[in-house]
C-alpha cells in the first residue's frame, strides 16, 4: 500500500452521518474551506428565505387590513 492509498477516518458527527474517509495526503485546509463555504451558502439561503417570508407576511397583513 503506497502513501497515496492510505486513508484516514474523520468523525463527522450526526450532521455528516458518521465518518468520512479521506486520503492521508489530502489538503485539509482546502477541505475545511469547502465545508465552511457550504455552511455559509446555506446560511445565506436561510436568510433569503426568512426575508421573503417576512415580506410576504407584511403584504398579507397589509392587504387584509385594507380589505376588511
């Protein structure tokens, strides 16, 4: 088994569904940056969805107040 074939196991917790195997020579900084960018994009999507919900709720309340 060469160095390129060696794998290490990383505990990813409940969110990652257990463990992940990566190459021993993997660039961990790059993997960390990719993971953080995924969390960042999910956070942005959540904030966008929250903003649309608040705007929609405002318009619904505004128009129901006018229509009644």
